[in-house]
C-alpha cells in the first residue's frame, strides 16, 4: 500500500479542472453576450411591431377613403347622366319651341307651354350643376386626404428603414464587442494562469515534499490532519508553521498581480463520508465550512487582503477517491487552495 501511495504522489498534475473552469468562464461570457443580443432584439421587435400597427391603421383609413371616393364618383356619374338627359330634354324643347313658332305662329297657348317646360328644364339643369360642383369639391377633399396619408406612409417607411439600419449597426457593434470581450477574457485567463503557475511553483519550493501536502490539478491540497485535529475546526498547534509560509506567499502574490485582474484564493473544506452530528457541527457541511473559514481568518490575520479570499464548504460530496478504506477516507479529508477569477 505504501508503494501505491508513492506512485500516486509521483503522478503528474491533472490540468483538467483548470480547463473546465476556464471553459465555464468563457461560457458565462457567451451567455452574457447572447442575453444582451436578445434584449436588443426584443426592443427593436417591439418598435417595429408598433410601427406595423400604425401602418395597418393607415391602410384601413385609405381603404375607407377609397370606398368614399368610389361612392362620390358614382354620385358624380349619376349627376352627369342626369345633366346629360336634362340637356337633351332642353335641346328637344328648344327644337320643339322653334318648330311650333314656325308652324303655329299664332298658337300662343302651345308656345306658353313649351316655354314653361323650357324654364323647368333650365332650373333642373342648374340644380344638377350645383350637385355636380359639390361632388367635385368632396372628391378634391378626398384626394387631398389620400395625398396626406401617402406622405405619412412614406415617412413611416423611412422610419422603418432607419430602424433597420440602426438594427444592423447594433448587431455589428454587438459582434465587435463580443470579439473584443473574448480577446480580453483570453488575455486575463492567460495572465491569471501564469500567476497561478508561479504561485504554485513558489508554494512547492516553500512547503517541499512534505507528507500531507500535495498538488492535485490546479489545486494545492492540505490533508486535514496537517491543520486540524479529528472532528475539530480549530487550527492545531502545528498548523501555523504551514499557514505562515502560505500567507507570506499570498502577500507576495498580491503585490505582483495587477489590480485590474479580479482574482481570489478559494479555500475549500472537504470531509470524508462518515457522518458527524454534534452540538457544534450538526453535519459535515458545517464542519467543512468552519474549517475553511478558520483558514481564511488566519490568513487575514497574517496580512492577506479579505477581498482576495473565499471560504467554501463542500462536506463529503466532492471526494477525490471512492471507497470505504481508511486511506481513501483520509485523502478525502482535506483543505484545497485554488487561485481563480472572482
């Protein structure tokens, strides 16, 4: 079993968790860009929908005015037909009057009757001309209203085209912003990865190959027995010797990393799967969280900035080894340090 432990300690670092963290960060950035794009599409769609409703209303008004215009044209046609009939009647009356005057020069009664019909025809003709003039005036008004509606439609069309142009500009800006954000994120990830590599290299030099302290992937791992007594969250007497070196390395790291890079050192507490229930710790959640907080508070007391520290408790739900053997349980009881983005 000792030989197996040595082989596992000599195995190379596992970079997969770091890759997953970076991929998750990039995925969050893409989700944020897609959210911004969907929000912009929503407001643009709402504007276009309102303009479409106004356009439909104007089209209905045009249809109503067109119907009125057709009706007025029909009235005008009827008036013109009546006017033509009256004109023909007037001409016939005039001819009849002339014939009567030539053939019956002395027939005063017949001439008087023809004159009466002529007067009546002229009165009817005058009334038809007035009706035709009124119809023409209404047609002119309708034509003016149709012209105004066409101008409004042209203005709405121009507004729609301008809105589409702004939409294309917005999409281009969003695309450019996404590209620049991806570049910036990639640069930040590369910078933080470099500082993480330097930090863990320095910790490796400071702490050396001590039992109970090892590197797993992108995490620096302390076995719980190095810092705590069994079932306790108070630091043991041997813990300061290890944590003082860690605090000094973190303080140096704070001076080296530029302030514009948002980073934190996450302190994760883990337990084995054996349940605990006491007045102080009702569950493994409480025990793992209390241990992580105890480490964070100690580091703060040694000068580490609180905004660069995060305490998290995982209980027994993130084991690194399966099984019920004592060795597997011991390896799962641990404190992990991970340098990551805030």
